[in-house]
C-alpha cells in the first residue's frame, strides 16, 4: 500500500465540533485563519476545509437557518447573487475552470454535513480532475494547499471589486 501524505490536515483531526461551524467562523474576525473569503450583508463565503476540489466554496446566510424555505426574500436573493459572483471569482482565480458543480444538500439524509445551517457548495471542475483515486482508493487528491488557494480567491475578490 502506498501512502498519500497530507500533513497540513493534521490540525483538523480529533477536534470535536460543538455548536455551528458557520456561526463560529462568522462571529470571529480571523477571516484568513477561518478561510472566510467574503462577507456580504446577508451572506458570507468560506472555503471548505475538506474540499472536493481546489477552490471548493461554501456560501451561507449569516442567520442560522437550516432550510431554504426559511430564508427571507433578501437572504435568498443575496445567496443567489453571491453564488453568481463567486463563480466569477473562481473563474478569475483559477484561469477559467471547465465547469462547476453547484448545489445545496437539505437535511442529513440528503448529505448535509451541517444540516442546521443552510449552505451552497460551489466546486470548480476541470476536464480530467476526477481520476481513479476517488473510485478505487476512496481518496481525493487536492493539488494545492488551502492557504495558497485562499490567497488566489481573496485576490480575485479584490480584483473584481465586489461590494
């Protein structure tokens, strides 16, 4: 058996999660440490600590709400506008990915890892980014460290002058 080394992930192992991870990150001002890339009026954007691909973003309402039907019209509008803006940010940061997976998992049985706080996933995709590792080895290969990806994304946010 071969080893796939990812020592940068060791800081996340064994930390039991109490409370809502989104609310905790939102209530902190350590955006770089928490991988918060943008804050809007009603929503915010954070990088996924366990990405499916480089640049995997999560967009969540600032208010702790678990179902899309509970969003106000203003929250729903900003969530969708933020999704649109972050696709453009990712296109800028990563020189035009070939496509994107965008989705919401409502409820634990639907795959929501944090079912109490609604969030949208945006995963940039490139032709050939899925290989045998995910199928045979049940392992994802992320080719860039989170800090470098954070720098690219926040740089693109600044470049695009988001409000």
